[in-house]
């Protein structure tokens, strides 16, 4: 009898501990929090991943959107979440600017455990098809002749696109008026309507407008020319060596999430992104895979954060 009682007690104890140690078992719900509105590239990637994980693993992955305050509302919520594998953050790399430009309650590097770089999309500088600027040189010469008269729309304020413009202005010794928008889509819409002179955005957002003959890309902010637009030269080719704008999306967990949990998620997200049906859907959105995971991704995050910090200090941008 004593043995049976002890066995029963042990069984109860294991059941109570199951949420802590049985995290990968059936019936578990995982929240993928996106600090952007539905329809954004971040949201698309998160829902694609959640769908695959839910179909192939014994868990239910759901996406919740938390836009606002330049994404800090959503990022902060994940940073405050328990490191139990229940809540993850799927975000664009712009969150790495938060502590450099604002005063968040978290640190973008030390408050999270990197899981995987998911996708990236090339960034381009584009003008309206009716614009007199047919090349980047035309655009730069006009900006020199009329300081502040030309405008550029992009996500902002405080985005990697804005930093790309700051970098270009510093190198070319020009002054272009930055016009911030809450997303790339409305920024591109402003250019299509000719309310601004130019835009910097992910190629995915301007691709159809370029194909339709409404917009013209002047330069790609990538290391190599982009496959869907091989005729568009890179900033590097045009004399601005190393001028690249990182426009990527990844997944991270709250700091102190157990390593075995991180390893499991790495496997799940890698499989989700690399699945043939996912690859086809991503390619249709001009989103490309092949980024690092784990420690390599963590090193990339630290390198990017350091590079942004250097550029912000050189530009004299103050914390808001």
C-alpha cells in the first residue's frame, strides 16, 4: 500500500511538472507575437511558419499582432514574457535600433535568445516612372543643386531605411528631406501618387509597381544585384562601397529560455521555412531564405547592432 501511495504521489508530481518539462508534447499552444500590423512582411512570415509548425508538430502555433510605438509594444511584451517556450517574437531587424534611438524597457540584444534568421528581402531606392531622375547620379546631382528640395519616404522614424538614407547623404554630401511613414506600403503609395520624390523600401513592396511601369528603381542596397531586377545596379557598383541596408526578419525568444527549447524551435522554424511549399510562397513575395540560426545568428545580431550604433553616433542622432 505504501508503495502504491508513493507511486501515486510521484505521478501527481510529474503531472504538475509537465508544463515545465513536457513543453513539446501535444496540446501545447505557442504564441508568435508580431510587432506589426496584419499584412506586413513580418506578419506573412510569421503566419507561414505558424501554419507549418501547427501542421507538422504536436502543438498549436498562433500569431498575435501587437503594433504600436515603432514596434516597441510587441517587442516589450515578449521581453517580459516567461522564458518557457510559450511566447516568441517574430520581427524585422529594425528592433535592433530601439535602445539606440528610443528608451525601451528592454535591450534588443541582451533581452532575447536568438533562434533563427528567417528571411530577407532586398532594399531598393526608387523614383516615380515620370521622374526626371533616370539614374542615381541624376538624383544625387539634383539633390546637390537643390538642398532639401528632394524628399524620400520610408518606414520611420528610426528605421534601417532612414539610416541608409543618412549614410547616403553623408557620403554623397547631399541633403534630402526624410518623410517617415508607419509602413513601407503607405510610403510606396505616396511615391506612386507623386507626393514624394523617392522611396527606400523592400523590393517586395515596389516590385509590382516597377513591373507595371509606375516606378523605377535606381539602386539596390545589397551586396549583389538582385535576381528579379538584374538591370538595377547596387550602391556599391555606383561608388558607394559597402552601402547596404539590411532588411531581414527573424525569430527570438525571451532571454534564459532553455537551450534545448531553443534547439527544438530552431529545427521547427528551419523546416517551416525550407519546406517546398513555403519556398514557393516566399519567392512570390520576393522573400529569400538562407540565413543563420543559433550562435551564428546571435553573432550577426550583435554585429548589426554595433554597426547601427556607429552610424547613429556619426550622424549625431539623439535618443528620443
